[in-house]
């Protein structure tokens, strides 16, 4: 979700409420995508991210092995705001 990456939701102008790491975490938590080890963001059956089968970002990549591994490891560690 870092600025300058395809996963940055604010850069595209779509989700201005996700302009910082803190606001992104808060927004995604409020939407139910972040919930510790059960975080939907890292679950291919629930994620909105294109590289996990979702629809965000529009026309985003359908694969990104490193992002998937990093996201799953983050969720497995508790999906902390770090």
C-alpha cells in the first residue's frame, strides 16, 4: 500500500481517505478488511486486492507474489498497525 506502488489507493485519486499509513489502516479496519489474523485483506476469498482475486485497483495486476506473501505474513503476525 506504500506510495509509489500499484497498491497505493490514494495515489490514483480514488481513495483520498487513505493518504497516510495511519488513515489507510483506520479506513480499512472500519470497512472490515483488517481484523488481526482473520484479516479479509489477506484472504483470497474476501480480499478487494486484484492480486488476491479482488477488484482494486481497477485494472490492477492479477498477480504479485511478493505482495501476497508480505500481506499474508503481516496478517499471520496479527495485522498490527505498523
